């Protein structure tokens, strides 16, 4: 508990510093202190709640020793109830003290690719694209398409999107994996249920300081934008293709009419992919046997099934099923994402991280 006491003490010290005239006269210092205090606030307040509950519990048991009869029973009941509350608060405090992924607070790159199932997979890929777009709108995350590969029937072979906003990666990182859909396609005359798959990858946003890109390792090509059925055709060469020779990673962006904006978006995706490539390789070497309750995040791992006939969405990592297909595909993902985050925290606590 010494660590928690130190955090609470620092939180109080920062409060005093923020109220001092010297800090008020220095905007940069005030901003730094304010940011640090905000990062400690949740833990400090939880610690105070634990301390208050412990004091109330001790007082109830102490007073019970001086009473008899019904009053003694009431005080003991109160003490035991407070003891249960304290255990719950302390468990929540342990969760708050778990090491945080430094990338959780940042944005991410979302990649959606149609898998097995032909046009039906492409149609479902588009539905997932709209689902994540709806989720981002609800949470006020910025949703910026980088490259969309559409089909003639309204489906989507591939979509790459930059998502900006505080906590975007922390919320969406559990979506990486294979999403399976079971339903009767519109083109099916026999009424048979088909199974198709879509692969989703969520990569943390990487800053230039996280990934160094050497100019001699890349080639940047310009070409004209195009789209399904002649959509978004641009007569000037504004589309960008970046090839990274050491890894073989290729990124394209043709969403914007500005060459500069397409270049900026493409480099954001390249940094995210390189960060994922090198970071994932290192983690694989360091912790090859570690598998959390919510899975590895491997893009080949089947994580969820969308069963349309039964309006059921089942996440196989935690065994949770929801019966609200329409709302879910409209972007109402919070119940599922909250459950996945909770399962991840419990697994990390059990592992003693």
C-alpha cells in the first residue's frame, strides 16, 4: 500500500502547487501539473474511499464491543457489510494499479478485410465498417478513411481507417481477429445459411519517435485515384503508395483529393504497421507462451460470430452472447467491449501482473 500512499501524497501536493501564485503565473508548469494530477486522480480518490470505509468499519466493530443485545447485532452487521465493501473497493484499486498500455489513450488504425465467402464476405465487411463508424460517432472519435476497396454490389474488399480520439485504441483493441457471419445471403435462392469471415486488425497509433522511417528504406509512388464503378476518379496524381523495403509493407491512400493529405494519412498507417510489426515480433519472442483470457489479438484467431437467424452475437473469448443484432451493427458495442476489458483485467490480476 506504500505505492498507493505515495500516489495519494503526490496528488495532494500537486493540488497545492496548482493553487500557488507561482504556478498560476507559469502556464506551461500549470498545464504539466494539471495533466499529472488528472492521471493520478482516479487512484487517489479510490484510495480515499478505501480509507474512509476502513475507518467506518473499525468504528462499527469498536462500538459493538461496548454494546449488548440488538444494538450490538446492528453494529456487527454494519461492520461486516463495510468489510465486504472494503474488499470490493480494494479489488477495484488493484485494477487501477495494473500497468497501463501507454498506447491505450491514443488513436489507432483500423483495417477490415473480407475473408472467406466471396461477395457475401465483402458485404459483411462493409457492415462492420459502418458498425465501427457508428461507434466512433457515438464516442466522438474522428473516423478518417485512408483507403477503401469497394465492390460493384456495395460490398468492401478492404478498408483502412485512421481513428483519432482519447482512448480510441484502448476501447477498440479487443476487436482484432476473425469475425464470422452466419446468414442467408440475398443471392441464395434455396434459403441456405452461409458462413463467411472478415478479418479485423486494430493497430495502435505510432508517433515518429516510436518508429524511425529511413528515407532510403521506402519508395513513394503517385498515381490517379479511382474507385468502384468510376467513383472518386481524379484526373491528377493525388493517390499515394508507400513501399517499405525491409518489411515488404505497402500502404496506399487515395481518399483525399490533396496529395499532401493522402501522404500524411499513408505515413500514419505505415508507422502503425511498422510499430505493430516490430513490437509484435519482440513480444512474441519474450512471451511466446502467454495467452490472456481475451485472446492473443492474432488476426487469424476467430473471436466472434454474428448469427443473423437468431439475432445473436457471441464472443468466443469470454462466452458472452448478446441478442441485439440491429443495435450492435449500429455501433452499440459498449456492453461487449466493457465485458472484454473486465475479463482482461481479471486475467491480468490472476496472473499477478
